[in-house]
C-alpha cells in the first residue's frame, strides 16, 4: 500500500509538472506573438507617420518651387526692355485730347474720388478693429494657457510677443497630502 501511495504521488507530481511546462510554453508563445505584433504595429505607425511627414514635406517643396517659378515669371514679364526709340513722339496740345481721356474736367469725377477715399478709410478702420480683436484673443489664450500650465504643476512666463521664455516646475510640499495646494518657486504677478 505504501508503494501504491508513493506511485500515485509520483504520477500526480509528473502530471502537474507536465501541465506547468505545457502552460508555460503556451504562455511564452502567446507573449512572443503579442510582442511581435506590438513591434510590427509600432513600426507600421512609425513608418506611416514618416510617410505622412515626407508627403507634406514634398508637397511644401513643390509649392515653394511653383511659387519661385511664378515669381521669376512675373519679374521677367514685368521687366521692360529698354530699346532706343526710333520714332520720337510728337507732342499733342491739350485741346486735341478727347474729353474721355482727360484726367479730371468735371466735378462728378471729384465726388467719385471722395467716395473712394471714404471707402479706403472704412477698410483701414475695419483692419485696425480686427487687429485689436486678434490681440485681445491672443492675450486671453495666453492667460488660459498659463492657468492650465499652473494646474498641471508648471510656472510659465511669456514674452510680449507671446513666446514661452521659461518653464519652471512648481514644487509641492512633501509633508502634506497631495492636493491642489502648491508652492511656487517663482510666483507670477
């Protein structure tokens, strides 16, 4: 009976060992497959982002080349070749010029010029108003940006042209529990 008990113990031990080895082997195979899939996915994402960046860089380069060609074409088309004038122009007396081609002879043309001046003044006024509104929107955005950074534990200073000049982490006290109270190394005004 003793040997039967010992024999059963060996069989149970052998079966559990074989099960553990098989389970370990299957587990390792699955983790290797998952890791290889993750590597392939990360490589594919990296390749796709590189492809996208390269695509936009190529498009930008093509646009720049097109703009350069257009500007050279415009410059060449506006250049006037200087040729000696073989036929000198004869002077025309003012009486011979038709009324349609004369600059300003009547008052209605002067009134038309005044309306153009008023239109120009309105456009410049509208442009100034939109610039002021843009500046106000930029200032509000900067205030929100600084407030969000402060909530996330950073003190940020901006220059007058809205460029980040310094970023400093805000140190939290170590003897108190972690809550929203923070100690700033450089408090803002």
